[in-house]
């Protein structure tokens, strides 16, 4: 059941996420860690910040002294990938502990909690021209994901 009130026009509508910002202890170590798991282009960087490109979105890394003092137990973000199986294999190869939860979750060295989800399995959709620009034009959605999108009027055949 949806708890929306679209009749009110005094509030902005949520459209999406531009970026996620994570605290890390060292930018160079963070980039090395993330490169061990994921293929990405670096959008930009400074001595204390780095920006990992994800097409029309990005992850912002900020070096702070407080990074890693606590691990996020419930607070996390879902990172969409083209192949979660590859991430799972890399975690095993690098001996990075997975969390004992359903799905594929882990902490980075600074306590940031990642939930890895396959593009094909979720509602999240990139425009065809963005996928093409990212070299991912072969990605498809599962029937369940397409059904979820269609139920909201967001499927490929919806008008």
C-alpha cells in the first residue's frame, strides 16, 4: 500500500540519488580497496577527496580523522552492479568478510556498510543512453523487476 499524497504540490518530489558520500581514513587506501572490488573511472580527486564515477551518479570519498571509529550496523547503501557474482568472488579472493545476512553485504575498512545488488534484479533503471555511454548496453531486467516497474507505471511498455 502506498502512503503518498500526490495532490499536494507544496513539496518537492524525490527523483533519485546524485551521489553517496562516505568517510574513509585515507584516500589512496580507499581507492586501492575499492579498485580491488570494482571497475570504475575516477571522476576527480584532491588530497582529501575522491569521486568514483558511476555514469550519471558518483560516490564521494572524504578523508576524515573519525573514519572507522564505528561500523554502521543498520545504516548502509545499496550499490548496484552489473554482476554481483563477480563482487562475491572478489570478496572471497581478497578474504573480505561478508556479513551474516541474506544477500551480499560487507563493511569496508572504515566501517561503511555496502549492500550489493544486481542491476537486473531491482527497479532501479538507467536510461538506455546512459547505459550505452557506460558500455553496459547489454544489461537486462529480470521478469520480477519488470513487473515491479510496470505496477508503478514505470515499465518499458508504460506510457
